């Protein structure tokens, strides 16, 4: 497991119909690797409110869930982004209830909105990072993102080509990355 932090929530243009998609960017705590996860607008708002330290007059769904858990004596040990299948991320909320641990299946967006409220550690399985992680080392002269050496080696070992299945699997991520404004990486923006 790799510990992650919520870096930011972004909006990216996803298709020719000018539809926007919200993305939460998780950043590896000990490296410059990011994990983009597409989320809905309600979950984006729930995460952004806490990232910005704002308050709301009435509890949002994730605030209510936090209150119910605390009232019933449960605590969240951690959340884990544990799988990626057909461009869909999966997560688990690890709860402590009366001295025992329970794993609850969750959408990553809901788990992240809860984690930020309960100040809970966030982890990603290494296999998920291998599939969808984006290393963002920067060239010291240009400041532009560059691929890690291992990625060059991997591309070269395949004769410089990526299989059609791999391209289909990663197409949503590639579209998002192609539309990112790299000038504002590392800044907390909505």
C-alpha cells in the first residue's frame, strides 16, 4: 500500500460535446506520482468544501455519515483505493467498531469525502498506481513534466508501441491529461 494525500480537485474538458468532468488528484506522499480519479460534482463539492476549510449551514451527506459513525462509536482507520477495472476505481473504508475492523465497499469519491472529514489516512494499492498513476517529474530547465526512465524502458521494450487494449483502457485518463494546464500543478485550485 502507498500512502496518498488529496492534492486538489480539478475540472477537465472530457469530450467534444464540451462536457466537464471533475477529477480528484491524489498525490503519493513520498514521490511525485499522481492518481487522477473521476468523481461526480456533488462529491467534488464535498471534498472542496473541506479542502478550502469552508463550512455549510446544514450537514452534507458525508458530514451526516461522519456524525452517525462518531455517535455510534465507530472510527475510520483508513481508506484504500484497492482496484481499477474497466476504468472504474474501487475503494474500501476500513472501520474500527468495538475493537474489530470491518471493510466497507465504497466509491472512491465517497471514501475520500469521508476521509478528509475524519482526517483519515488514504492509501492506494500499488497495482492501481501501476495502472493509472502519473509520474510528474519536471525537467529542471523547462519545468515541463517528463516520463520516468522506467516508462521509456517499457515503451522501448514494446517496440515503441502500446497495444490497442491498453490505449482503450487508458483513453479517459489520456484525454484528461491532454487537457490539463500544467502551469498550475502543485497549486490547490478548483
